[in-house]
C-alpha cells in the first residue's frame, strides 16, 4: 500500500493531523494505531475512566512503568498512556488547559520561531468549539467540543470558596494566557444534543466523523516496528498486526505521533538517535541525532487525601453505589450527573512566592480518594487534591530496553533529581493544606489520610518521596529547536533526514505550565498547515 502521508499513532496529534490532511481529497493519508477504535462506552462515559486508568487489566492503556527512581526511594513509577484512537485523550480527565502565555514565548526565545503565544493562539481557536461562543480568546467552529462541567459537586465549589477565603482570586477562564487563580476546569466534553455529556476525545472530535473519507485509511491494532529509509529519506513504515508483519509506503512523508515515549522509541528502533542507545541492541545506525530520547520532562504529582461523611462524591459504600446507579440513568438521559464528571473538578494555578512572574504549581481537586492512580482503594468516601510543580528542572530519558519492537521502552523521568523540584513541591503542599483546612471545605473533613498534624520538612520530604508519581504530562524527548540537542526544527522536520516529522508532545522544548492535551492538538493543527504549505 502506498499513500502520500503515513501517520504513526492515532492519539491527540495523530487524530487531528489525519483529519486535517485528509480534508484535501487529492491527498491520501494512512493512520496506524496500535490500539482499537476508542469509541466504546468506557471511553464515552467520562467517569468510566476509573476502569481504564489503573491498567488492571490494560484497557485502552499501555500502562507503562518507569525504571526505578532514585528520587522516589527506588520505586518504579506508573505511566498510563492511551492506547486507542484518541490516545491519552481517551483516558484522561478531559481538562481543557492551554498553559501560560510566557511558556510559549519561551519556546520562541529558545529558537522555535513561530511558536510564541501570539503565534499559537489562532490554532487553539481553530481547534475549539467552546459552548461560551466565539471571542478573541475562544473559538466556536472547531471540532473539539469544550464545555463547562455538567454537574460539579458542592464539594468542588467549597474548594473554590476555601481558596477565595485565603484571598486567592477566583478565575472563570484558565485559558486567557494568564491562569493564576482558583476555579473550576472547563473540559473537552460534548455539549451538542446528540452526544451531550460524552467525552470528546481527539478521535471523537476529529477522526470518528470522517472515517468514511475515501482518501483516509485508518488501520487499528497495528503497532509500528520500524521506519523504512531510502538513504536519508523516510519512505515507509513496517508494522505488526495480529502477529503478522506488514509495510506501508509514504510518497511524501512519514509523521510520528506516538507521544513522548513511543516516538523516540520508534526512532531508536529505526536507527535514529544516539549510537550508544541503538547499536548495543543489534540495530544498524541510520542517522546520529543526539537529542532523541533526551530532555524528558514530566509533572510529578503529590496527593493529599481526606475521608468525609458526605456521599455526594465517589467512594466505596452501599449507599454510594445505589446513588451512582441513579446517576447512570441521569447521564444516559441528559448527559449530566456524576457520570459526566472529569473527577478533577477544581482547579488552581498558584505561586509559591508572590515575586514569581507566573504560577509555579497547579492543583487538581478530585471528588474521590485517588491513591496510587486509583490502584489502591479505600472504603468509604473522600476527596483528594493533587499538587504538581509546573516547570520542573529535572530531566530524564527514554531509551530502548530491548531491540524487540514489541517491548516497552525504558522510561526514566529522573524525578526529583534537581533539588528545586522538591523544594517547590514542599511549598506547594503546605500552601494546598491551608486551602484544604479553610472553610467551607474544612467542614467536609472527617479525617486526613497519610499525614498527621503539621509535618516538619524531613517528614514531608519522606511523604513526597514515598508517594509522589506522574500526573501524566511527559514531553520533550524529540524537542523542537535549533541547538545541537534539537530533534526537529520549528517546522517539526527531523533534522538531517528527509520526509520525516514528529507531531506530538515530544516536540515541546519545555513543559508548559498546565495539562498537555490541548497544546498537543494545537501543535497538530499548526503542523497540518506547515505540511500543506510544504506540498
């Protein structure tokens, strides 16, 4: 089979790109996705993410692990990533967050011409169908449905009021370019009559509605194993489907959209990267590119959790279970109720030092006890608040654990290797506990889990190193730029090779100050224009 473009990975980047490139009926596009269609009820019902996130069993989830982390007492971290059309947007909390204006201006200052806030804002708007309607900061004509939460809990509103009581400013819109404040997240959720309340993954937004295009071929359960080259030009992809090898040819370009773990792994499996990462596995070098798999950045997350006697949240109890059954019927009929929740309802972007130029920590207030990615369950009801440092200084790597293309990569975020990350996390935790202990939220507390009283620095550090883990925002392993460690240039072309681009979160030179799904869709929207302009 031969196509103009072969896209590897049907996640947020790949779904967006395949849809946009196939808008031209004279352009043929093939999309390879290792998972399934991403359209099951578990994906469509937002609260059903609880069945997919833990990875037991692996439902629409790669369920990766890290190598042992020295900064986390030698623990292996857990890295859930979406494995279906829609990618991680099929299993995430649906939060629509762009990051801070200065994050993108820094990209431009690092040599990523055309990627400042003013440059990328039009692509955020192009992607968006916000129920607020069109404005200078929001779009209403794009495929990605963005809405207010359908039925936020009183508990989440109490979190917002507790922050306001501490003089934290209330913010209705976290996507203006300045996100400091406390409020409720907007979410990527359908607000039209036909699918009201359903998850709007990148595939549901961009790909599922156009699967019948004659110039678009989507192949699911197809795991790419190697990029094919003619000299220095990429001209196809090998993949496995049902244990059998196949190949597909690309007349114009191969475009990698596998994300911060899979894209560098596929480059390395194909002989592109650092010699020391590739040849020990018996793979022949095609192109030396030292930045492949380097510069891994991720948001490390620490959770505060509380038991409550309130039942208007998620928990393990007979009464709560019966109540949830009623909410299932509500969601089916109206799209509202607890099944419509993103779980992480409350939002805050805060400064640990008022002298900072922008927030350095983010909070996710969750209407349930989340312990070890919901893999450890607690009887009764409760809530939790997640604290993460927005611009960590620690840097990690992604490399081959094996020459076997079906094996998982070796993921080393190198969490807390920079002491500044620990210091900011501790400041963030102390600030967050002040919110959690303030009225009206304090009235919901029955018991705090994990931490007793006011811990000293040594005790708090021990808690963080014992329990912290990712909040699912890995980026940077095929970073964009013009320096020697850049993997792609500002047009996302792999340096030193022809006919090969990367379009996913791995190209971010620095982690933005927020969730990464909306920015990844923006990157793909901009990439589609760059690719069309190149012809």
